[in-house]
């Protein structure tokens, strides 16, 4: 099996292929690889009994049928998650046996009714269920496909006695993924990446950055003195990030695509990727989606929010920055954009 990486950015199936199937389901991940994705990105949260499950958030009312289960009505509660009050049902209040009775559903059915037609057809996956899906697709395609594992709400889970750095490292250590081939770990909290690195997990470590706000692990330690995500993409911030601290330096950053357009006129991109590359940092970006609702305003058409706008132009503008990886809800469109840029000699 070859481990070669395709020329151009990695096309990463964002939670599988959620443009076509409910996110984080078996069919979504399998379809992502069938459509040409080089890797897939699961969001990882934990159950009360320490089982790692794949959900966009630990609050699951938007992506499962939990609200229709009367036996779980008393689990509905309000919690503070990373500084925000949320009401619903949370994975850490369920055992895996209980969560396994739920069915997945489309998170944004008003925008993706075709995907919503698959509601109820699949249950929740565990991390250990996804690994053989990637292995089997790698064998079929004759190339090493990747796992980009996002660690969600690490400070919150540690505070409730479910340290994700320990749980994820332990889960991967007994698998073929322990050798680091094809494995990327990312989080909006840099401290959990450092902890996983210290535990000996071999991977590429990517620091996720929001356009606004502050990383919650730093907020928990420093309050209003915590640095902002925006500070990281300054020259001073990138210098510090690449130099590392306490023996740990991340391998790259993953930014909201809006951060590639900030400060540039008329839908043009800025020099963030070039500045990061000069410091030896990879750059990923999220999320490439074709619907008007999600496109940068310069590439929207006058149609409905669910209609595809000028996605080819936006995707190409982003790929032209030299970015190393792009997260796509429709992996086939990411592959098509990459191929179009190759044909142009870009």
C-alpha cells in the first residue's frame, strides 16, 4: 500500500460527507472515501462510561432522535459548555449502551433535505467503529487514507472526570494508528494536544483557530487575560507557535476560511498561509461548502440559501493560497476543485 500524498491540498471529509448523508454516520464516512476524500474528520466526545463516540458536540438533540425517547426525558438539562449555556441532552450523561439505542439525523434539514431523507437509518458510531472503515477503504484504494481526529471540549470533559487525552491515546495505542501514519490530531485547545504528545501518541498536531474568541483552556486558567485566537495569526503569534513551549510545538494551524479573506479586498485572500509556511507550519482551513448560506459573501448568488452559489470560484481562491488541507462537506467538489487547479498549472 502506498503512503504517497496527492499533489495539492488534502481533501478531508468533514464529518464524512454530510452534504449527502447525516454527519458522523457509517454511510457518510464510506461515501466520503468513495467520492475521493484523502482523510475524514470525526469529532470525538465521551460517554459517562468513557466510550469515545463521534458527534459534532456533546449536546446531541440536533443530530439524534434523543428527544423522542421518553425513557431519556429526565436527562434533558442545562449546562455551561466552554462559557455558553446549552440546554439539551449530553453524551457524558449516557452510557454507551444507552446511546447505542439512538438514531442519527441530519443537523440542518432545511438546507439539506436530501440528506435528511436518511434520518433514522443509522445509529451512533464509536471511534473504534470508524477505524476499520478507514482501513478497509485504504485497502480497497491501495493508498493510506487519513484520520483527522478533533478533540472536542477537552477542558469540560476533564472537569467531569473524562480526560480525552487519556481516553483517545489509550484507544489508538492498541491499533495500527499508533504508528502515526495518516493520523492528525486537532483541537481548539492547545493544552490537550500537548498532553497527548506527552503521552507518546505519534501524530501531526494541528491547532484549530476560530475567527473570534479565546481558547477555553486558557480562559479556564487566565480568565480575561487569556490570549485571543486572533493573536495567534500575527507574526509574533506564529513565531511563538512554531517555537513551541515546554518541549511541544504544533505542526500547523487550521483556520476558519474567513481568516484567509480578512483584510483583503473583493473576495481576495491574504498572506496568512504564506506567513505560516515560512515558519514551517502547515495550514488547513474549514469548511468548504457550496451552498449560498455558507459561501463568503462575494461568491453568493441571488438564489435560496440552500442553492449552490459560485462555489468553484471560492474553492479555487482558497486552494490558490497553497493551503495544505481543506475540510469539505461534499468531498467530490473538493476533489473537482483540486483537479481544476492542477489543470490550470496551479
